[in-house]
């Protein structure tokens, strides 16, 4: 849980995209092995864990790293919301997530009580990154963090591993990241930048 909180705070406070990609990869690996820690061991669970770690910790970060090198964009210099304020928002979002988690009706067993507030915190951080950053690549990182939060929440409330559902989520994320990576690359080739606020001129 501590690792997830720390990685979220780093993503909120860092302007270096290379660091953010590595941190999101570490977060993905941590969440990938989570089912082995909270569920009884089964062969299909091990297969799913390997698949999750491979996609979240290797494939997705590699795709983003490759796009980063092609675009030669290494920093998010002028976000909509500054990094100092973003760091202050982190503890507030964590407290809010804990408060919400204590008021959620739980008709199901929860494997780890702290996992739900951390999952909600991760989800909020992902949404925050999407709406507070200008560069499309950073917003893709926010999308991955958002999916990590959904994944962690599913792990917290699942009595049995919903293998097919989680595989569907991973497939959706894979397709999403792949398509967004291609779109970002072509946007950069056409407009020489990937700042989403600049794309508003297309409406004129």
C-alpha cells in the first residue's frame, strides 16, 4: 500500500516524463503481483499475474518510452495545475479516499481494508493527471494510473479472481495505449507538439 501511495505522489509532483513512466511501471508490477498476495494460489492465477506484470511493467512502459524518444519530449513544463499545488492535492485526495471508503456499503468481504482507500486514491490521481496536464503523453500516463486504481479496487472486493473480467480490462487498456501512442505520434508529426490545449485551434 505504501508503494502505491508513494508512486502516486511521485507522478503528481514530477515534471520528468521518463521518471513518471518508470514509476507507473513500478506501480504496475506491484499491482500485477497483488493477486498472489491476497488470493489462494491457483495455476491460472499465476498465469494471470505473469500476464499483468508483463503488460503493466514492460509492454505499456516500453510503448510510452518509445513514443517519448520519437517525440523527443522529456518534460511537462507548463501543466494546467502546478506541481506544488498537485503535491498538496495528493494528501487531501488520500484523506478524501479514506473517508469515502469508510462510508461505502460493503456487502462483500474485503481482502485488505486499506486497499480500498488506496485504490480510490490511485483512481483520483489518474483522473487528476488527465485533466491537469497539457501533453497527450502525460494524459496517457494518467489513463494508466486510472486503470491501476480500477484494477486495485477490483482486487480488494473480489472473493474469487475474476480472470476473464481482468483479462478484458487488460485487453482494453492495451488497445487504448496502443491507439493513443499512434495518435500522439501522428499529432506530433503534423503539428510539431503534443499539447492538447493547442489542438483547440482546429475548431476555428
